[in-house]
């Protein structure tokens, strides 16, 4: 499929949430394409409005319409979940923040008792 065909299909897709303008982007990548959603939203760190770009989703050059529409939906889903992870806090900490560095997370996990449950915690989980 050609990039123009993908853009034509994406013109039939729309995403409306909280009066935020969203746009789909598609760009060449190797033997295929990358699909990306961007939205004009407030940056959680600076408070300024700007075009924020979501993750990139690969489409092969052999993609079909169903894959394109499904990837467009996936891009919307991932964008919203990403923003929700930035917005949610527990004890004033964004514990699910999506921008933690993986090496920092690995160090945290290695030094954590997170997976260990005491007998008391096990009893509380039983019904």
C-alpha cells in the first residue's frame, strides 16, 4: 500500500476527546510506515499547550485497511493511557509515570520487596 492510500484511510478516522484537537500522522520507515497520533494538549510538566506526539506504530507496506484503522485506534488508546499514567498519583507521587527510565526501574525492582507478600497480607487477600 502507498502512503497516499494510508493517508486517505486515516482521513476517515477521527478521535475526539475533551475538545482536544488530534491528528494522525504517517511517515515512511524502511519498507513500511509509522503511524502516530498527536494532540494539542497541556504539558504536564510545563503547563504550556503544545502538540504532543504519541508513540509510533509500524505498518508494513503490505498493510490492509483493517490494520490501518486498528492501529489508528491503538494509537488513540495508547495516547490516552500514557496521559492517564502521567495524571494519576498516589500519596502525591505519579507512581505509574510512563517516563521512568528502564534502568532506574530495574534498580528499584532489584532492591524492592514488591513481589513478596507477608503471611498477613496473604490472609487479607483470601476470601
